[in-house]
């Protein structure tokens, strides 16, 4: 976070780009056992925000660092569905584990297919309506021991001990297009942590980034160190006790938005993955301390606090974007000219991308919902920002 503070990118996005980088460095070499199952540290993280907020800036630097490490498999920038299967099959990793045989320690080879994708535009990788691929990503997330993909036209791919981690970026509109109701039911949202920010970071146009060479050297050293960690993570007793106590509350507080129902169902898994990542950032031994759990909890709750901003339009009425556009036009007219917006002007503006037959409904809805104020009668109303009914500042507060 210190090294990237000069980047034109929101702090929350820089943080989760770092979390995703540690996840990538751990691959399938580490796990912990909870609820009688192995849990690995792979994550699906989406940086979501308006265009130009700096989503890509949070990813580029760390993506380049990962590509410098020979032991890691990082996907091409333009990964497609077909190339995904071929790249997964090619991402062969051989790690050494040790098994006790009598009084000697025998070195054993453990093969896995571990791949990380840092994709600046989610739409390049995942297309709206491609539910077959969404189902595949859900299946791969659960780290299957065997995976076989075959088609008549494109051949087949086979790999064992699959592990896939992903960091990508998307706008709220792009998220809505891809995370359809059907896709949500398939479980992709349950496996994805959405990191939302609309904070615009201003930086000096001609400023020079302080490269902090000593800090960069230390960070790259740590990143390489993390690639050497392997084995099962164990919860230290205090950490285990604290985790059980939090579980007894249902891991409160949890997102209340009903669109996160699927996410909440697998939230426990995200917590465990974050615990391993936080532990790996500090020490070589595969042990999770109480401080790691607290850090993981802090990171996740802070992200969840604003997560609903990314899904505000998912599952909502199809005219919400147009309604919000109408409100912005009304507010902008008042802010710049201190005037109301006449109804005919709004109709003309909205007709650029909306069937004129729906203009009445849009304008009536925003008036009835009191998102704006109006004076006059249809079809010659004048629209004002909410709480104003004239150019007189003293009218503020009038509905």
C-alpha cells in the first residue's frame, strides 16, 4: 500500500490487488482443513467501479511482478474461453513434498495445474450469456482433482489438481450484463468478492512516481518467499477459538442486500482463504494466528460495507439507468444555470436512447418517487432537484 500510494487508483482496489497477488503466489501448494474439506487460497476478485476510476492501475504493476517469477503460471492478457482450457492444461507445476518412510525422508513430486488470470477487462474473458463457461469457472473454483473438457470441434483438455485464481475489473453496467439472474443461480456470485469504489483519485499530471527502490526490492523478495510456502495451514488455538466464536454469530455483520444471498452462503470460505493469505504475508510457517484472523475480518467487512454499490442495478427495473440519467440532467441544469428543466427538453434528451413511448413513464416515476421536484402540470412541467421548486435558494426543503 505504501509503494502504490502514488497510483491513480482507489486505496480499496490497491489493497485487494495485493491480496490477489499473494493468492497467486501460493498456488495449490497450501491449504487448510475446515468442515472436513480442504480449502485452498484461490480467490475470484472483481474490481468494480465507473470508467476511469483506476481499476487497471491497481492491477498492472503487480501483474508484471508476478510474470517475473518463473514458478508461476500467469495467463495471457487476452484470455478467451477456448484458450483458458489450453492454458490451464499447460500450467503444470511440480512441487516437492516429503513423506516419512522408515527413518528416512523421501522426496515426492506433487503435480498440480495452477493458473492465475489478471484480466483488466472482464468482458474480454467472460461474455454475457455464456452460462456454460460460468458453470466451468464455478467448478474450477472448487479445485477439482480431475477435470476433463471435450468438444467435437475443438478437441479435449485434461488436467489434474486444478487451481485457478482471478483478478479482473468491470464497470457496474458490465457486471449487470454478465451476472444475470441465471448466472447468479449457478453460483458465480457466491464465489466472487466484488470490490467497489467510485472514488476518483487526483494525481499531479506531470508528477513523478517515487519508485522506492529499496521497498520494491523487499516486496519482490517477499513475493518470491511466498512462492516457497507449502503444506497445510493450522489455526493456532487462540485463532481457532476466535473463529468458532465468530461463527456462532453467523459471521456477523453480513451483507443485508438480498442480492448477496448466494455470496453469504459461501462467505465462510472467503474468510478462511483470507486468513491463509494474511498469514503468508507475514511469515513462512503455515500457521494462522489470531492477528491474521482479525486482519482478514477487517479487510472483508470493509469491502462488504460498500459492495452493494456494485450491484445497485442488478435485478432492478430495466429503466433504472434512464431514470438516473434524467435525474442527473435535472441536477446538472440547476447546478450550472440555477434553472429548472422543462419537460419537453427532458423528453428530447431521453429520446436519444429510449423509445419516446416510455418517456411519460420514466418522468412520472421519478416524480412520484420524489427523487425530483416538479412545478406545473403535464405535459408542461418543470423539473427541479429534489427539495427545490424554484430558482430561489430559500425553496430548499420544499417537496
